[in-house]
C-alpha cells in the first residue's frame, strides 16, 4: 500500500501550515521542570547526614529463633528446673537502621521516609556517635544485649524467689584508665577497701569516699583471688568533681540453674523486660498472657525496674504488623507514645516488672483494663 503518490505535483500555491509557537509561560514551565529534574538528580547522589529507622523483625520470646547453624531452637530454654507449656506470644520488637557512616540514605529515600509514619529520620550522630565505626557500634550493641539477658534473668528469678548472687566484672577500659595494666578484662571485683561490692554503684561509693586515695581491691581472676591497688583519677562530671578508675563494668550473676536465650543478630538492651516475662511464663504453670499475643519493650535491671528505649514509635508499628492488640511501653517513653499509637493497638505504661505482670493478669483474666496505667497527655 502506497503512502503517497510520487506522480502528484505539489502546487506552488500550496503552503504548509505555520508551526504553533509555545507561549512564554509554557517555555518557562518546561525550563522549570528541566531544572527541577536536574536538581533532583544531583541531590539524589549527594551525601546526607541522616539515617532512617523502621520497624524490624518481631520475635516471640515463647517461640523459637534461628541458631547460628540455621536450625530452629527455643528462644528461651531452661536446664535444671521444671518448665511448663506456654501459649500465645510475648513479642519483643526491634528497629532496623537504614544507613551508616559508610553509606547514608539518599535525599530521595529520606523524603519518602519523612512522609511514612512507620519510619523516622534521625541525625546520624544520634545513632552512630562521632568517631565510632559501624563495627564498634555493633560490638557495643552485642555487649548490651548480653548484659540485658543477664539482667532479665536476674529480675525474673528474683521475682520468683530465687537467690541470684550478683557480682560485677571488668568489661573494658577507657583510653586514660587508671586501672589499665592493673585490672584485666574479665576480673570479678569482690571487694574494695574491705567492703564487699556487688554492683557498680557500691564500688563507685567506695572509690569516692576515698577522695583520691588508692583503692585496694580483691578480684577473682581465672579462678583465683588476687589483691590489687588502683589510684583513681580526679574528673569533673556535670560540674561536680568525682574520682574514676576508668573501667566499664558488667553486672553478672550466679544463677541456681541454666537459663539460655538464643537470639542472633539482635543487639541492644531494649528486650530486657520481654525476656524477663518470657522466663517467668516458662517457669510457672498456666499462661501468663492468657494465650493472647502481647508485645512490649523496655530495658530492665535485676531489681525489676523498666527503663526507656529508642524507636518506640517504630516498635508500635512493628507490633501492629505482627498482629498484636496489646503493647507494654516504658512509662519513661510515654511522651513519645501520646498521639502516635497506631489504630487497633492498646498501650499500657509500666515502670516495673510487677506493673507488666499486673497488665498481663488483667488481659488474661478479663480484668479491669481501664484501671491500668496508660500513656495519657499528662505523661
């Protein structure tokens, strides 16, 4: 089929239609769009100084987790004591961080996250302190997780009436540590100036009471007791003079039986309260949660005090995504909760392990939920 006839002569009187010229407004609009696209392309590749927090995986402390070899094992296991069947879930929540000092999110990623209620955009210094590498942060986070598991076990067993025999252990040294070369990592500090010490606060009191004088310590090292002397250094903290020996301490305990918590690739101390609740449920008859799915977060110490955590808004969204209807939040995080609770989630505030157990009792036993503390505007 011919598209045109080559034999047709074009008359000289036939003239092409004039081309329609764009208006000045249209030309300006095209140029503005082109400039905007170029700017967007440029800033997409510019470095940023922010990271993104988003909901991470959710783990049921009454369920299983992946071991290092990939097999599924109980997240909480106990040897040497009677255990009981559990139902439902006591979920711990995690937060994932998108970006680090080696690779920050693009401006385009940040813009998308800014309008997503499940995510938060944070200055990178809030998550990765200046001078700290990603590997160093991961190591610190892993150490905090180990410490939180010990504190949670101590809190749970203390609640159940067991003796947990607390003691403190040298974890690391500061750059200008007065104890460097005298104490060693792994030393268990038994006493200071003749006073038994079982926590960091007790040791700190003995050191400061000496007003800079050498502190004689009895430590257990590789199964043997040794006596060492450390002269503290004078330091000003928050405008007050104090004496420090320059060590980071970890609390440790001697438990009456073995409690193992299996959770790979998760760091930080924020799962402590949920670990404690999971241990109590495992060691007591019946279901502490009444078979319901309950999520929560919060640090915990051996005395059962629940402390604040980061990323609570993302964790509430993680709870909703996992199917939980109930959420236990640290009272000290209530200012971040009010006005940001996702639909379908009911939040109760807790200050202690006893508060958390009271909330579970009310949920499991059809108790008066309206009588439980919540995160109100007054918080």
